[in-house]
């Protein structure tokens, strides 16, 4: 590449107006957070400004700084030089500084009141947007605490409850009214909401029900379903395990429950799943964390029956080995079994936990149309159900999703509800093609110095297994600044390099 001119120009007002392309990280983010702006603010030590940028699109920055699946990092151009920027961990650093902040309540400017059923990330994000639009919003939650899976599902060592509740308190501080111990179909009905003067309803109940395993012995003692068990533990119930625990499932919930029972006294934890190791649906880092803590993996096994021991409790699991698995067009898993000698396998167990998937527990499902997957059927553009004025979003609608995807669903639901109440046509299903700045791996400037990505400090395994303290400890401010300085700032700085053959003095100091 030809020699780059280095000129003295402060990165800021003079640089950003020339920006003509999106960075890959911003494009890949389900809520399209302005990643370059907040990462570069961190690089300059402007943590307050960075948090303000994040909150424009994400009401759960501290939560996402811990449990987001960070698709932004998968497309980071820095990976062509060495390793992606630790975007998720940088978000956590600045977001944690804002925990406990009290926002200025948003004045109500619209007469309509909206009811949101479910206080998980989809429901609360929609409420966050709608209250900032000036609507009156009340959120109804079945459990005694708000947050859905954030506070009643994800284990404490991954997401401390006080972190999620602090961000929920921020949303409440904007003016969102949250009512707990209030269940649709038990404490009130859709008709009650209309009678109370509500003008639109969003159903965002998530997937709170564990899928059952329909094999002989499923009703034996010490056979548990993952989500109810995790909920009991998160809500403070004393639960203990001993001996060998077998977890059946290969997804993120299976990893969560396996790591949880290790902390509750299990002598050993074995995880069996249908998929081959390379095909397990859990995220790689979740699998690595479970393995690091001592969970033993047994892939390509299909449970056939639970074997009883004395006292009508489970004593073993009979499996058959799996030849192959595949997914159909709806995302359902199918498999072929091996036959003949060596195809059968039995594993002793003092307890079994079934974690093979989640399903939506739809309130008033006799009035709402459901899909073949058991999710709520909606208009794909408006998100309206078959009942006028009743919308649905998040995991209650899609086949599966992550925290940040649930947040994106909340934004979309809020926009749809606002358009409905204002009598505006729904937005188009497709958006214009975006011009994303993707670097050519064969044309990477050789003057960028390789800089190691800052690793995340974490508890030693022997200490982590003694308690539910958060495993990942977070960056110090200095570490965050140094990690942020690795950012190429594709949207602006790299644009200058390739489009203008120039590199400002500040960027040269940071990257050369």
C-alpha cells in the first residue's frame, strides 16, 4: 500500500462529517448501537459520553456487557490484524459506572395508556421506548420480581441479580409503572385491560416453560426440568445436590444448570446431548466455561428411558448412540440412531436435569392464534396478533433468541405500537442496502502494530465453585482504555486511510 500521509487533526468534529459507511460492528448489532463512537470515547477516557451513546439504543448495557452473544465482535475488522476488539467487555466497564443512577422522569405528553405483559428484556425495552415517546406505560409481571429470565433464569455467577434490577430501576425511574405478582389469565384478562382504558397491549412473556422429555421414567423422583429449577434457585429457595448429576441437553440453559449444580454440592456433573460436540447449540464460551469448571461432556447420545432405583427415584439413564443430527426448516432437531453392538450406553445418576429447550407459556392462548412451534402468531410487519390492538414480540413470537435480540424485538414492538396509535402505516419489511466498510484481508495495511487483546480477569475455578459470585471480574478503567485504543475505528479512521490516503496524528499515535 502506498505511504500514508499523517496530518495533525483532532479526531472529532472535523472527522466524523466525512463518514460515508457503516462499521461492521454497528451493522451486526441487532439494535445497531453506535459502537465506534462509544469505543473511541472509552479510548479517550470519556466514559460518561460512552454510556450516553450506548443508552440511546440499549436500556440494558450492564446486562449485555455480561450475557450478550456479541455478534459485533464476530465481524470486527481488527480480527484481520490480530483479535477482535472486546466490545462487550468495554460496554460492561462503562455501564457498571452508571448502575444506581436515577434518570430524570420523562413527561407524559400523550393521552394513551399501554399495557405490557412480561417484564423481560423485550417487554421492558418496549416500555423504555414508549415512555420516552410520552405514553403512559404499565408493565405486568407474574413473578414477585421483574426481569423475566434476567433475574429468574440466568445464574448469578453470569449475571448478578442486583445488576439486572439496577437497570430495571433506571427504566422505572423514567416513568414506567411495573406491577409484579400480576399474571394475565390469573389476575386479569385482556378484556379487563380494555375496560381499564388501555389503548394497546404488548404480550412479551418470553419462553418460561421447559420442554419435557417424553420417555419412560420421566415422572421418577430426582428428575428435574431446567427452567423451574433455575427459577427456584434464583428466587432464593434452598436447593442441594449430591453424587452424580446428569444434565440432558446441549444448549446454553444446559450449560447454566450444569455449572449451577456444581455449586450446589454435586460430586460430579455429566452432560449428554444429541449433537456432536462441534454441533452443540450452546455458545463456545459457555461450553468452555462449563468444561473449565469440571463438567464432563458426552455428545451424540439420545436418552431412551430413566431407570428406577429403590424409592421410586432415578438411578440411571439408558441412552442410544446417535449417528447424525440435522435441523428442519423450522429449526427442529432430528436424528438417526446407531444400531447393533455398542450402540447402547447406560449412565448412573443420582439426579437428572432435563434442559432440551424452552416453550412459550402463552396466557389466554384460547384467544390468541399459535404457530406450529407453539409461539404467538403475529403479522410479520405490524407484530399485531389476531386481536386488534394486541401485539406480541420477543421469544413468545420467534423460535429462539438472545438478550440483545430480545431488546431489538422490544424496539420494534414499540415502534409498531406507536404507529398503530398514531394511525401511521407500518414500516416496510425491508430496509435499503447499507454500505458497510469491510476490509479486504489481502489489503490490510502492514503498519498496524499487533496488540494483544486484554483478557477478562476471572475467579480461579476452585474459588468460583464455592459460591455464586460473578466469575468474570471486569476490566479496570486503565485496561478498558488500553483495549479501546486497539479499535481501528473503521467508519472514520480506516475510511481516511483507504479513501484519502491520510491518517491523523491522533490515530497514528494510537495504532502505529
